[in-house]
């Protein structure tokens, strides 16, 4: 397996959604290829960071009350 | 025989989502307003992430709650209210995309440079440690098709099978777009880090 083939499969590898023989090929490739390990680590970091975005704590929110007033006008 | 305690657990708790939805459906404005304030942030944040534009997100939040006002009577309590409203929000955004003729499957990386790995150079370009703000900013720069799949899968936790149904795309396309979205995010974060 070369780098392009490995990179193409890294999300599925992360999701544990590949056949065992493909998993073995990727594992073997990653043992000897630091650049691909780097890409896999980055994908892992993106996915784990995305998981904590769901609470939305850090987002800038518009004024809830003004939007409520707009909604009230639209409803009536 | 059911005890008082059993009956109490079967009844919706006062001011639960189910109770508020029932009362809102009966025309109680205060109940609808309580639902709005309870779920406003959740709906807005989902709209913002999928649209990548605060003004459009405000408009779609308003449209979603206007739609909720009309349809709250159809909530049967088969699923959690939050799940039901979440799906309603996603549908509202997708309808907006369709009006704007955003083609979910035609979003590609055409014209962009594919990842080229040169042995011994890649680690120098590793993505820096990222925080929420950096990732949010990168998400907003994704093309709509990639952004929708990434937000629905990696942020909101939907499975590819559900996403394919919602977006009207093949499950394989959902998987492929998710992977491309992750690689694109990595690229955007690295470029941003290089500018800082």
C-alpha cells in the first residue's frame, strides 16, 4: 500500500469500518510512514475536537430577545 | 395496580419539553416562548455551523421556530423533543440549500491541490494543536456540501445512513465527503497557523 492509498482510507480506518486484511495493510504502512501517521493523528485531533463543539458554549450568539420579537411579529 | 408514584412517573413533568409542547399546541403562548428560550441556542448553533453565516443563521433560526409554532401539535412524543426539533432544524437548512440550489453531491475538490506527501517533509507541516475557535473558523470555510456532512457526522453525531437519507445522497458519498472535509479542515488549519 502506498501513501495515497493509505490516506484515502484513514477516515474509514479511524471508524474501524474496514476489512481486517485492509486494516493490516494500513497498520503495516503506518509503522514505516511517519507522514501518514501525522495525517492520521491530525484527523483524530479534528474528530475529537469536533465532538466537543456540540455544546456551542464558545459561539457568539445574537440577542435572543430581539429574535423572539421578530418571531412574534412574524407569527401574528 | 398502579401506585400514585407510578402514575406520577408516567405523567410529563410540569414544564418538561413534552408538557410545554402540548400546551403550546393548545395555544398557550407562554409555553411556546419557554420552548423558544430553552432551545434557541441549540437551534442557532446548528444553523450557524451548517450555513457558515450568522445572518442566514438568524433567519433560519426564526424560520425554524415559526415552523415549530405551526407544527408543534404534530409532536407525538415518540422521540425526544430535542431530537425532533433538531431534525426539523436540519430539514429547514436543507430546504434553504435547495432554494439556493446548493448541490450536495457536486461539491468537489476540483481545482485544488491534492495531498502530496514528500518523505521527510510532512512532519514539519503537521497541524498545530487546535482549539474550538480555530476549528469553528475552518468549518465555516468549507464548501456547503462538505460542511453539512462534517457537522452532521462529527459534531452532531449522526450516522452515514441517516445523513445519506437527509441529504439525498449515497451513503458512500457521505463517507467520501466526510473524509475530504476532514482533510480540507486539516489543510485550512495548517494554512491559518502558518499565517499567525
